[in-house]
């Protein structure tokens, strides 16, 4: 891939983590916190299913009750992860309202949490929700950029890349990948959102382009909404990016200009996924494929050292990939 782009690219392989994504970093931290708080019942929301699987895995390890809320549409398109959660002993409850995707699963999880405060800890999967979740999840995920620094130093003699690229839905993998570079002005932070069928198609999740300041799930951020504040339903081929807002950290990076925000369509993400698979023998999650698609949108200077956060593996997306296989033969 470095030869194809003409610049040096490194993949931060969160797909090699146990359960197949970066989500396990945060799930372990929050379940340990729940134990410390004396909570015996764990709930979570999930879109792509990776956070649900990670939470169910840690609950199985710790012998805790686990309930995962997941949109009815996502249950269908991410069936392998639903099976994994059930095998791990979690109860998967479908969210049947709205677009029946990640936003709606989050709504249901918050309703449960409000009604069961004494024994329940809500393990939020992204840098969204009420304080302290955006900060806490970013800190648990910051292991990604901590590792990038020493791994780059080991390979190149310098711990600073020139660019870090990550996909953003709520944005936990991006928050983790950016965290230890926030105060390094020589490192450009690039976030890639889901443009769906096209930014202005009415079927998109490109929040920074389409959104305005608002409150969603307990935090002020940038939200896709109507002029009177009703949430606009998002669309992405990737369940993990199918969210009508971004975390407040990312909203600040966008508003301050510290972060550069791009978007990739469903088709661009699919193309990037097949490209990586055939060049490197790595099948990425559809979410991560959006970050890879961002590589074609930037004119990188010579001698760039680019790190792409490969946030998850593609097992869960095989049904979708198979439907589009002939387009990329």
C-alpha cells in the first residue's frame, strides 16, 4: 500500500486485539470500574456489534450479567456478532424505534440505565454521552496512541508521525489514536466520517458537514438535526458509523481547526476495503475502510509518515462484502 500511495504508511492494527477491535480497551476498563462501584448488572449499546462483543466478553470473564441493546437493522446486518454475544451469555435486546440503528440502541440503553441506577453500570462504547463518558472512554482508548508512539520509535527512530487517520462515528478509535498527539502541532489529525450515499443525498452520516451545535445523549456537540432540533436519521453501510453526531472532543477538534475532517461514501469505503485485502491480506471492518478511503483524498507531502488506525477486522461484514464482490473483481 505504501508503494501504491507513494508515501510510508503504517497500520495501527487494533483488529488484532482480542474480540477483533479497539472496543476491548474500553470494555475492560469500564467493567473494572463497575466492579469497584459494586455494580452487578452491565448494560451496553452497540452498532457494529464489536462493543457488544467486547462487553459480553469481559462480563463472561467476570461473571456479571450483561444486556446489550442493538438496533433491529444492525442485528440483521451484523449477525455474526449477535451470535458471539449470545454465546458469551449476553442478552441482546433489539431497538425497534427510529432508524433501528445505533442512535436508537443508545436511547434504549439510557432508558434502562435511568430506571436501574442502583445495580447497573452502563458501559458506553464511544466518546459520547454525558460526562464523564467522553473523557473516560478517550482515556481508556488512549492506549492506541501511546502504543503508536513507542512502536514508531522502535521502527523508525522517531515517535511522531506526520499524519494520523481514523474513522469517526462517535469517534472512540479516533479519540484514542489522536489522544497523545493532541499537543503535538507537527502531527496532523485526520478524521474520516461516513458520507453514505453522498453527503447531500439525504442518506449520510457526515456530521461535521451536515450538523449544527446541539445536544444528543447528554452532551453538547455537533448533531445532524432539523432547524427545530429533531435528529436527522443517519445512513452508512457501516453500522458503527451510522450515528447522527460525533463526540464533543471531535466537535472541538473540528471547530478549533486542530482536526481535519473528511468523509467517504459507502462505495469509496468498499473500494478501500477490497484494495487493502488484496494488497496486504488484511480484511478490515467497514468502519476502518472509511479511514483507508481517506488516504486518496489528501495530497501528502514527500517524506510523510502516515499512521492509519485499523480499528477492527472484517469478519462481521462478510455478508456485505460478498454482496459487492463482483463490483471489485
